[in-house]
């Protein structure tokens, strides 16, 4: 009964979104306040019904109702409860419903938090959200109904074992909040194009939404990377897999969007570009959804899918992207040009950031879609591997990180490059020291690695130059300096922390790429292997059977200089319902580095095959991402003050007084 | 600085970045891509020993032979042609007989394929799409996930 209610709620939500697609926009055209106001109500009602529908599916999963086809295909009565719940979106239908749920959530948020938006703008934004809701609800109802029934079966076919992990509970929702969050900036852009009017207030409105989406996307990608790292047992943290790229593309253009919206907000410049970026970013999110859901590209992430769905999503993609770009082409010229600025200025640096980020996004896009296009034209299958992306993307990132520390220090309109360079001398000094130390102490590895470490140090230290400059440290003395530091606007702290985060991630990437070691050991009981100074001893072989799987474990002790420092067991699991094995690696963290041990196989003579990696500084990759996420959150807390009153606080006056 | 020179400067910068990006992309596409083939396509194509390709097919039943250490040999088939593959590393979890897999490597001088990477996708029904089509055409398709493809 609850399942049928869920289905019903989905259909009602669909009808309401059709209403929301038309009526509020009609109201905005004819200037009818009561028609425009309907969107506030309908967006909340849609959220209510979609929640009901999503809740019903979750309930079916929670209670293991195997009379629902979707639950039967993707769940098992013996699974831990948390995996039963997260299994709701561990399949095509459920994940699309999650997508729409988040879309409805964001639309309702605009309705609730957007009270101070101009009325027509709000109606148009909610109208565009209505189009998106209508299309995706139609897609679910027509091709991906999660509520289909069958004659009840005793046991389910189990969730794909690789998804039976806490990662599934977190990674897809985060990523989807990121993807779908950019629908708001998209809707704002379309609304601006329809009205033919855009100003810095628009950017002040869009930036928090873009920031919120970016925070979740960053966290989602980082989380996915760590999940793949520990779950797949290949020891890799990024594969340039098409679907990873699909999530990385909106991240790149979203990052560019955050920076260009800054120029628009402060200087009323780069309007057309910002609107275009907002459209492109959400288009790339849609492309990501298409790539994952359609099965055009095969990867770890693609659930088995049928071609009609792929075509449907392709149609949605073309309609929205094509329509938006068409509208853009016709209406963009109506938007006024903003103020002038010299090439060496804050604006100039942000434009350069945008040029490099967009170009790198374009190269990743080319590499991702090249196999599809190539096959369509020649019929031959090819794959584009990591070397392509490392070369093209890497080469474009280097100028970006080199000039990055200059950006926040340059003045608006016209910057003083000599003065800024002087302020960055200490960062250059730090970089040189790091390079010398790295050449001195690290023997192996490519010659370029110490250089890259120097660049990372340049980024990390340089990121804090603005803080130092604004505090007046060390000249003004500790007390005044710290008072100024704590009084600084949070957004300035956020900038510094986010940029340092980029440096930290880069440092981790450089270390693990250049200095990781990999070895394979075949051990009999009692024998040992060494890796990075640690001795790994095979103590005991065990088997056990747990709920819905059986497991082979190899107990190991890890010792250093004769002392046992850790014990643990990498294992292999077997899930009988799906006849699928998985590996559970043993990962031990030492400082920022990790010793990663995966169990290969147990040979007939009772020896075990272990694959052992030493991953120096690898956790920095994710710690840097966490810094970026925290910085994003910090800058969001700064927003309210700025949207509200223009009054300067006492501390802020103090903080800005030292500038110039 | 006038609006015009300013604009020219920007167009120049953007042009340079784009030119570098296009150059890099073309250069990287020459070396960074590899062809993916079935055993039949491999036989038909003129692949020189040492050229990196991806070879996909079904692991033939009863063909897996384990040797010293990690050495393993198996036969990949598309039900028309077969290629012997050797591999010297840990096989992925999902590697098993009658499973569609992808290997990466190059042909040895003896005409056998030497793989350095073996990928078995994390979907137990996974099979390269056009292979499933070929198997369906021949009527030998019996995969449990047939309706999903």
C-alpha cells in the first residue's frame, strides 16, 4: 500500500511540476502577482510529494519488500540495515529518484529563502526549475519506475557487493547535491536571459548557491576518490575513468564560475561570461548524469541500462543545453558590458584563472568523449588513457598554480605587480628551501618531483600572504596583528584556506605519484616481506561467514625495527547471491602516509599472494580537499552579513584599514 | 591603456592558451590512445608486436593455467577466434571463466598476447556491448543479464 502511495505521489508531483513550468512564468510575462506567487506554494508541494515518494521507496528497502521488483533486484534480507537504506539509490531507478528529490529540495529552497528576490526573477527561476522537475519526473515515470510490483519472492538478488559500503550512503547524495545544486545557477541564468537584465545583485544571489553546490561536489568527488581507493583494492585514487571525469568537469567549470561571479559581484564586469559559465556548468552536470545513466561509456559506475533510457536522457540533455545556449546567443547581447580593468589586476588574474580552468575542462571533455565520437565515425574502438589526461591537464594546471598566489594580492582595476611580488618573496623563499631539501634528502624519483613540491609549497605559503598583509604582521606587533587577523572578513580566510588546500592536495599527488612503491609477495605462514622499512608477516589464515557473505582473512602483523606496530587482515569476500567476490584491503596510516595491503589469492600450496603498496603522503590529497570544503563553508557563513546591510563592522574597518 | 589594446591583449593571451591546449591535446592523442579489439578484429588487423592495444573477449572455459609465482595463462575468445594471453600479476576479483574481460598489453613475437593489465568490470553481467551483440547474433548468448543490455 505504501509503495502504491509512493507511486501516486510521484504522479502528483509530476502534474504539479507541469503546472509550475507554465503558470509562474506566464505570471511574470503578464505581470500577474497572484500567478507568480503560485510557484512558492507549488515548489513546496512538489518537494512534499517527491519526499513522500522517495520515503516510500526507502520504506520498501528498509522492510525488504521483495514484491517490489527494484527492491528484489538490489537488496537482500540479510544485509546490514544501513546498506538496505543506502541501497535505495544503489541502482538506476532509485538514484534517479534521489536526483529528483534533491532537485525538488533546491527548488523549494529558492521559494523559501528567495523572499527578497525580485518577484519576476523568482517566478522565472522557479519556472525553470519546474521544467527540470517535469522532464526528470517524466523520465522516471516513463522509463524508470522504481515502484513496479511482481509476485512476492522470498529472497532478494542482493545489492552489488562493491556498493555494500558506507561510501554508498554518502558519496552519491553528496555528488548529486553538487550536480543538482548547479541547477539553481542555471535557472538564475535562464531567468536573467529571459528578463534581459542582470546586475551585481544577481551575482550576489547566485554565488552562495554556486558555492553550496561546489562544496558538496568537492566533498563528493574527494569521498568517491577515497572510496574507490580503499574499496576496489587497486590502490589507485584517481583513474581518469569517464565517470570520474564526468564529475570533475562540472567541478572545474564550477570553480571557474565561483571566481568569475566574484568579479561580477564586486566590479559588475564579466556578466556574459558568468552567465555562460553557469549554463555550461549545469550542462556538464547533466552530461555527467547522461554518461553514468546511459551506459554509453562503460565504467565502474554504470549500472546495466537499456538504450531507450540513454536516448531519453540524451534528448533531455540536448533540449536543455541546446535551448539554453540558443537563448544565450539571442539575448546575451542585451546584457550590459561592465567596467574596464588593466590586464594586471585582480580582475585580470581571475580572468586568467577562468581561461585556464575552462581550457583544462575542455581538454578533459575532449579526452572523455573522444572514444565515443571516434567509434561513431570509424567504428573502431579506442580508449584514452591516463597519459593523455596527465599531459594535457597537468600542463594547463602548472601556469594556474604558479600565478595563483598573486591573484588575491592584486588590487581591483589596476594591480601593483612589483609590490605584490615583494610580498610573495617569503613564499618563493619557502619554495626554494623545499626544492633544495627535496633534492638533498629524496634520492629516487623523477627530477621534476622536487620542483613540483616547491610549487606546492609556493601555493601553501603564498595562500597566506594576503592574511599577513592585511594583519600588518610582523611590523605592527603580535597583539595588533592577531586582533586584525581575527577581525578579518571570513571570506578572506576562506580564500587563503581554499588556496592552501589546492597546494596540500597537489603535494599529496606529487609525493604519491613520484615515490610510491609497489611489490608483490608470495608468503607461506610465518614468512615475511618488507616494504618501506616495515616488515609484514603472514600469521594465520582464517575463514568465516557473515550475514550475506563469506570471507577469507589473512592475519598479518606489521613491525618496524623488530617491534610490532600494527596487526590486521586483508580479506576476500564472496557474496553468494550475486556470485561475486570483492577484496577488502588492509590500510594502515602512518603519519600522512599509508601502507596498503591487498590480498591477491590463496594458492593451492597454502601460500598467500599479497600486493603491498607504500603510499607516501597520500592522505594529503583528501586533506587538501577537506580544507577546500571547510573554506567553502566558511565563506558561506560570511554571506549573510554581505547580503544584509552594507554597514561595516568595527573589526572589518580595522582589517581593511591596512590595505593599500 | 585603451579598451582596444586591452582587448587585443586578452585575445592574444586566450589565443595562446588555446593554441597550447590544442597542441597538447593533438600530441597526447597520438600517443595516449590505444585501440580496443576482439580476437577476430585482432586477427584481421595488422597489429605489430609491441604495439599497445586493448583486447577484450570471454575467458574460455577450462583455459586458465596457473604457473610459477603469479604467472597465469588463459584464452580469450569471441566464439570465432581465440587468442592466448599471458599475464604476470594478481588477477582482479571478478576474473573467472566465461566472464567478459578486457586486457591491455601487446602481441609477443610468437603471436600470443602479453597483458600487463586485466580489467574485469564491477558488474557481474558486464560484457563489452558489441560482443554481447555478436554472441546474440550467433544465438549463443546465455548471459543472465541479457535483458539488461
